[in-house]
C-alpha cells in the first residue's frame, strides 16, 4: 500500500512508441514498478503533461519519444514548467540533445573529440573529405531524417535546420550511462549494422575519462545522461550524441545486479532532486 505523504512523481512516457530495435514501454513499466516502492507514481503521455503536472512534486521525462513528434506540446510544457517552477527530471537546462543538436557545433569549435560538424553548406570545406556526408535534422532523434549524401547533392538538400558531418568508418558504437555525474555501465554494438544489438562493454579508464568530459561540459547538477560514441578504425572515440532528455537505458541488456544498482541510483537522484528548493526560474539552455 502507498505510504502517506510520499512524493508524487509524474513519469512521462509514450508506451505506444515503436522504437527500432528496442521496446521503450517495457523499460518504463519496469522502472515505474520499482519507483513505486519509494514514490507515488503515475504515468502519462507527453501530450497530457501540462494538464496533469501541477498535482505532482516532480515531472520525470522518460521514454517519451522524439520531441519532433510533438514539438508544440513540448514547447508549451517547457514554457509552463519554467513559469510555474515545476521540478523536472532531467532539469531543463541541459545543453545536449535536450536543446537540439547545435551542441555538436559548439563541441567541434571547442576542439572536443566529436564527429566534426558544421551547420551550413558554406562550411563543408571545414570538414574532412568524405565520399558521403551525414545530413541530420537539428531536432532529430532515432535517426529520423538522417541521410547520407555525396557532396554534389548537399546543396539541394541542406537547410538551416540541418547539420552536416563526414561519414565515419567506425569499428563499433559504445554508450556510457551516468546518473548525476557517476558512471554506471557501458554497452556496445559489436556489429555497426545492428546499432541496438547491445552487449556489456568493459570500458578502460581512458574510455570513462572520455565520457566524463562530456558529462562535465553539460553542467547538469543531477539527472540521467547517456554518452554515445563511435570507435574509429584508429582506436579513437568520437562523440555521436549527448543524450540528456530521455535516454533509453537498455536495462534489459545488463545484469540483474547492474540493473538494481542503476535503479537504486535513480531513486537516490530523484530524492536529491525532490529535496532541492522548488525552482522559480530556469534559464534557457546556452551552448
């Protein structure tokens, strides 16, 4: 039975979203069942969040799907959450995917180990020569809208709403999972053609240092982050994505012990977020 006066959490998810290679709904059902041992938990669709959130102590964004599928509703939620001082987890000042993919431009310019990225067709000559270029929407997710095009086709396809990167020949992709600023586990896809066929990955100290640098750059004081990278044929890691809005955690791919530890860490992080004063205003993200 629920304990009186437990904190109330509104877990925002889209249980019907069909993600390639993984089942978002299963992960959020599992997570909600575990969180319910510590909090009063209700789940809702992203489109219902604004109407319901005032009845809760914290809004937790989980596997809610790409924002581009409900852009206006997300903008309304963000505006209202800031205006009302709503506790949101992750906090709304994330500098990664939460704010769109412009951070890839900032990280490129700052010299971080990231796939080189430009935001204008006039800057393509700043990129390494490539037979094909990745063209991705600034607000993209789950590879939606991603195209690989030869140089001669870029002028006809690229707009201000796109980023351009050279196509990278990589050995594999690897993801690092953090709660607050603590690393918990890594997973990788041995076959580059099967991005979500993930298995546990034992990271080196240098690998964790690589991922830590992006967590530090993002300056989130609490929350869940996933650092996605690719390993080049030369053995270097390059950032692919800094997911700080609703990172899928692939909990079904890790051991039972690691799964318990990860969920316990999320519970502690949520308790910390609830203990903070209710925000009066959050500045918009800035990179």
